[in-house]
């Protein structure tokens, strides 16, 4: 089983952005020493939910401080960017990291992000698909030209070019729409699973994708799908409950709160004021902890991961840094996981197979 780190770089009120960036880097550096296979960074804009608006800049900074851990984007949003710029930036990070970049793409969902960029969100599926193809072609084709519906490229040769050949591994975030699943299965790239979907539904999605991948002839197995969950391991059940509750509350509240904005964002407002007047029902934290998280003592974590492994999951992503979880608790939880849980699972350090390209 391969284990990954994942972070939005959450920015709760009263915390310092520079400190959070430094801590995120320190967590990845520490994760490398503890045996984690990879670390993934999310892209979000204009929100305290995550300040990784430029995840490739953050990845480049971390790449310069690490040697072996792979660095991933979960996910870049092609409709918000010029594909030439994304191709150049990803290639540059691949060079800086000496071929350690994994590139996750997603369509994006926050209306206020698209509106701030003055991009019509109704076109994002077609822009997303054309964007990925354009980026892939730029990575691999000298003197490349493209005349598409949304993007145009005139005789561009990418400099620098990626170290990984034919290009960095690609992962694609999906919804349950059959059109999106068929598109991704047809590309031969693995999907990736985010923290906001229930585990049962996410496993069903993985199995459906695996079947479609077999039908398409690519045969990508579930074992290659990064499967991210809110994550925490503590010494006792009481400690786990006390440590995770405020962070999980903030994380799920932010998901609901930011969805109410079609322009602007929640930055500059107080989350407690919104909580007092929220229109929807408060989240059932016990439900979220049970269905979107893996929390517990080392023994409980081993049992939960063994169950996921029995369902076909072999690439598990740990979102230790959710909802403003304090840095010290994240680092201690990572250490406990490395010392008490990882030894129960054989990890492969081999790079993901390139046969799907």
C-alpha cells in the first residue's frame, strides 16, 4: 500500500498565511523522512478553505527542499488557466523535482472562482477536456500548433520539457456523471477521489471506473487510484475525538459556507456570524467522521485501512492537515502513523506504471 499526504492549506481566522505555508512545507519534508510516497496540494481561490491558489509554486518550493517524495496537484483546474502556462509550469516543477511531479486535473465547482476569472462555468467541461489534451500535446510535441474551440497554440516548443517521459503521470478528479467517467476511462488516466464524498459512494465510483477502463482497453486497476480521506491517528479514542472535532467542524462548515457565494467570497466575514444565521442544517459530525474520514487509534486505523485494502484501495491519501488542525498535532499524528500503522502494510516505492499513457 502507498501512503500520501494531502492538504488544502486551510486558513482559519486568526492564523498567519506565511506560517501556514511554512508548516505545510515542513509537513511534507517530515513526511518524506517518515516514508510517505507522495504529497498532494489542492488548488482553491479567494477562500480561507485553502490558500493554495498557486499549487505549482508551492510544489516547486517544496521540491527544492526534498529529494524522494513525489509531489502532486489535487487538483489543477484547466478552465481557469491558459494551457500553455500550465504546461510550462508543470514541466518546470518536474525539472526542479527531478521527475517527481504527478499532475491531477479537475473541472472545478466553485461559482465565485469562475465568476472572478470572468469565465463562463457552463463551458467548463469542454474547456477542461480541451485543456488537458492541449497540455499533454505541449508536453510531448515540438513545434506544436492547435486551433481549438477555446484555445489556440501557434508553433510552440515547450522549454523546459518534462523530465518524465512521455510526460508526468496524470490523474483526473471525477463526478458520478457517466459522461465524465467515460471520458476519463477513455483517456487511460486514473481518477482520484477527494475527501468530500462518502467512502461507500467513492468505492462504488472507483469500481464503476475500473469496469469502464476495462471496456476501453486501458485496464487501469483500482490500486492506481489515489483515495483521499480526512485522517487522524491518536493514542486514545478520547484524544482522537477531542483533537478532530473542532477541525472537522471548520472543514465541513467551510464547504457549506463557500458554496453560498456566487461572487466575492467568505474572506472578510466571520464564520461564527454565518453559523448563527446559516440556512442549511448543521452537519452531523459523527456521520462525516464515519463516512468521509479515517480516525482512530493505531489499531483502529489498521483495521479501517485493511478494510479499504480488501475493497481494492492500494493508494491511500491522508488529509492530516484538515480544518486548521494545529501543526504540532499533525506532526505527532504523522509520526504515530509511520511508527505504528505503516509497518502493517507493504509499501511499494516504484513509480506508477506508465503503461496507461
